[in-house]
């Protein structure tokens, strides 16, 4: 699998990473996760992204593949109390949360800790960033980052304090391509993309039941891309290749609890980036259609 240099971190990351939300929220079994992540590592995956609020995700990762820790880069996120009797974003809670994440992940360190979508106001106050900086000094994380979108993400990038940006980019969510990615490129930041296939909100042909997917469904009805009329595999491949064709993007994380899905998605990338013509057609449709309120979705 293709690898890209992750900003100024020195890490060469697989273009397709694994997002740990679904295995946590769906209470996947250890057996399933061991098969899923084991086969993905065997096939070249080396980026695993999770968060303290993804229920049992960190524990599942720690129990199943920590014995292969030198084969992958481990990213997690912090910010939500998720069981602590302290408010979200409380500096003391963040310190406790980072230590708990390391214990759950069965690792002495993570490669990147991202602040999990806190507000611009919170970032400007500085305390949350200082917690991550101390964690880096203490060897609990190699690098620090911000995970989020819109103006808060722009402030985080422009602050010059972060090594990494995790943000949303896909066929239905392109604000970051103009707003934050050029700034991240100038600062040689690592960029990991979440929701790279827009939750495949179109795949059933009907509005998804989950409200989490409704914004993308509604946008895609207006964007009306021709390639979404193709089969699911072909359309997902086109969407994923679009995201990875955006200059400045290093890796895209796809979440799944299906042991075969990561390998299937990896196969879709064998054709490489989209042609310039196909990429620009998607960008042009977005520019023609997107409303001013079509901001990045965290």
C-alpha cells in the first residue's frame, strides 16, 4: 500500500488508515477486531485512530494488537470526560484521560494525541494545549494535533502549535480544501482525514435512518454526482480516491466493524489518485452547488 510522509513528523503513513469509532460503538468482539486489524496490518495498514469517547474502542485495540505495536502508528483523541467526574476540557481531566488511554491501549505512548473538536474559544485560552505539550515532554505522545473543522481548525493550524490536523474532507464536505489544508501545507503538518467517504450516505438509495448521516445525504441530493449512480463498490472507490487526491492529505481513516471491509477498501485504491479531469469535475460541482452554510462537519 502507498505510504506518504506525514508532515514534519518523519512518519511514513499508509494512505488508508483505520478509524476505531465503529468497533467501540457497536461493541465488536475481541475475535472480530483481532481478525480485522490483524489482516489489515498484514496488508500494509499502519495508522490506527481512536478516541477516549469511542466506548470500548481503545480497550479492543489494546487487547488485540498491542503485541504488534511496532507495526503501526497509534493516534487517539482527548477532550470528553467519558466517565470522569470532571467537565469536558478540564485540564486535570485531560491529564487523567491521557493516562487512561495509554492503559487501555496497552502502550507506553501514542504517536499523536489530538484535541477532540474543542471550540476556538477553548483553544485560545491555551490550557488544553498546554496539557498536550506536557504529555509530549513526558514522552506520552510523540506529536500533538487538533481534530475538528471550520474556524476552530483554522485557528489551530495558524497557531503553529500543532504537528497534526485531523479534519473532514469528502465529496460532500470540501470546506477544508480551501480553508485549512493550504495553511497546513505551508506549515508542513501531517493531515489525517476523517469521514473520507461521507459515511457512504448514498449507498442505500434512501435517506439513512441515522441523523448523523443526514447532512451528507441532503448535500448529495443537491450535488447529484453522476458516479453515485454506479454500484456501491465503484462509487465508494471514486469517493475515497477523490479524498486521497486532495493535495496535502496524507491518510484517510475509514471506520468499520466488518473484518473484510478494510481490505475491500484497500483494493479500491489500487487505481491510485483520480484523474485531474475527474477530480476537477467533483470540485467544480461543489463550487457551483455548496451553500455558505456548508461548513465542515466534525
